[in-house]
């Protein structure tokens, strides 16, 4: 949730800036970003669609990648993994 809220202030952000602004552990932010990228809520021009359809790994994401909300995103119900929901409620 904290990651998504950043996009109310910024149109796009590098992963490094997301880490800096949230002060959340890099491993956890990467897991959240992978989930949001696969859900097509966020997009990254440096990651091609084939990688998203395959098994996108944490090592595939670099700190200088730029992330933004997909302008085509209109879905109201979001399928989230259980561990992400736990993260949202505890922080």
C-alpha cells in the first residue's frame, strides 16, 4: 500500500527512490513491486512483457529502473497474495 501511495505524489519513480521514500527493506519492496508489475497495476519500460509472463525474479529488477502506474489500469478488484495483505495491515 505504501508503494502505491507514493504515486499520488510522483508520476514515476526509480526503485531506488521508492526504497528511499518508504524506508522498507529492499527484499520486501521487490516482492511487492513484482506482484504489482505482474498484476499490470505498475509498469516498467525496462522490463518486457515476456519477462512478466514468465517467472520474473528479484534479480531481474535493478535499482535504476523507472516504475509508473499503468495509465490503462482501471480494475477495481486486485488479486493480492496473502503475504502482501499481511504486510499492508502490519505497516
